[in-house]
C-alpha cells in the first residue's frame, strides 16, 4: 500500500504545476473489466446525483440575492446524463488502458497546470473493489504519466 500511496502522490504532484494549477475533480471507476468499471461508475454517479438532488431540492423553490442561480441546481441535477459526463471526461471509468487514455485527453486539453483529484469510492462500493481500483491506478495508470512532461496548454477563450 505504501508503494501505491507514493505512486498516486507522485502523479498528483507531477500534474500540479505551481500555484496556478487547475483543480479538476472527477469520479473514477477502475476495474479489470470495462463492464464492471462502467457499472460501478453508473452506480457511483447515480448515488451522487440522487444525494445532490435531494440536498438541493428545496432550492428549486427559493431564490436569493446572496446565492443567485442556486434555484437552478435541482434542475441541473435532474438533467444529469452519465454517458455525456463520461464522454466529456467528467467521469473516468474503464480499464487501466481506458483511464490512461482519459487522463491523457485531460492533460492534452489542459496542459501541465492541472491537479486531478479522483474519487475512487464515495462510500457504496465494497472495500475490495475500491482497493483494486486504487491498486490498478497506482500500478498501471499513474506510472504512465510520472516521467512524461505534460504538453503546454493552449490558450482557451473564456465565456
């Protein structure tokens, strides 16, 4: 486990350049089979979105000058689309090869100024599957990026 921890920390530190790093948070489901990973990811996202929708449901009927736009959170949670989130790399799911490709896409898009924070188990998966996901990430995904400099990020228009 110590080797895994060091490998994951090196990956996180290698992708965070300076204090201007863009923090990206994503759910991650990694398994030996793509089918299991996608099933885990769908379940994780379902639980997360259902919890978020319940938490913000009261906001749908309230608006506040202090929190403009909060009343739209309930609609946004209800409109969540797992397949779209997966395609947009907002959720990382699949085999180690799939996750390497997804992380590679994120690095190509955002360059070196990225700090990728992944959630491997938000609380509903068996501990063994979560441990296996972390092991796969540490041994088969993170090492692929440790010695590779990230490409420079192209300027992206805001707005």
